[in-house]
C-alpha cells in the first residue's frame, strides 16, 4: 500500500530546473550531450509546469518512415520525454533518486504527419511517488500517459510509460 506523503506543489529546485530546461540553448546542449537521438530528431519542450509537460516532434527527413509518417520510435522518444522531464524535475530536489522506464504500451490511431505534440499530465503523481520513495526507501512505480496530437488537435497516439523510482541510500 502507498503511504501518503505530502508533496509541495512547487519547489525552488523544480522552478530552477524548469528555467534551465526551458532555455533553448541549454536544452539543445543537454540533448546533444545526453540524448543525441532526441537532438537529431528535433524534439523540443513546448511547456513544462509542475503538473504537465508538452514535447513536440516534427515530421522531417530524420523522423520519417517509408509510409510518409513519423516513425514510431521517434513518437516513442517524444512521449517518453514528456513524462521524463517531469520525472527529472521531481528528482532534482532532495536526495538522489534513480528513475527507470520499466514498461511501455502504445496505441496508434492516426497517421502522424506534421508537428506532433505529446502531453503528459502526471507531474503530481510523479511527485507523490518520488516523495513516497524518499520517505520509505522503497521503490514506487507510476504509469504515465502521454497523448500525442497533431496540428489539427486530433489524437494520433497514446503511450503509457511505466516509470520506477527508488531513493538511493
């Protein structure tokens, strides 16, 4: 059973993380160093708040498949990054916490062309899991949903990414 641990809505460390990751130059340098395929694919963070994050992936030469749509692996990168930046933001304050994707499920409903935006609204659930792991020393998992929409607002894919969080001793 989960132990309820109060979670602050926003912290100075989380705000500093959002400022850093929202800076286009710093984000590109981070991706070039740590996520080179995301850099090459052209992923961008459109929005990040304590509750939600939106990441975009463009349809271009490096992201296309032979069927003239965005390759599913590029869509997966953007979906994972939407929940991943929320996870990084919540593990940036306090003691060290390891985070790992332990599951992935996807549903595709429409051909992905143009600019696709993936939004995850699981920031508060992630914050709760990280706080519980720090309080108990045990691992916690969260299933995050990233919904991808095209420029017309139609849903093209829904990803459910299972994150595992464990506070390090």
